[in-house]
C-alpha cells in the first residue's frame, strides 16, 4: 500500500506558514518527520497528522502555529 506524501510547499500552505520555517525546523531537528528522496523533501501525511495531534495536546502551543 502506498503512503500519501506532501512536499514542503504543500505542507507550508496547509499550515499557513513559510516553507522557510519548515527548512529551519528540519535544520533544528524540530517539526514533523520527513523523508529525503533524491534530494527532494517529502512528508508522509500520517506523520503530519501525528505531529498535528501532538502539538494540539500542549495547551501552551497555539493552534495557529500548526
């Protein structure tokens, strides 16, 4: 079964943040898990949704940052 993936720009649009924020998070080892395939960064939708659930479980983390 194939996994649905989104690229950096699609994820940035989903969360209404800059794609540069995602780049910074990867550099700082923060944010959702990602895969690098031939120099291309993709995020599994299941990892994105898990990250969204984790962030929402912390009351001091505003949902607007997700």
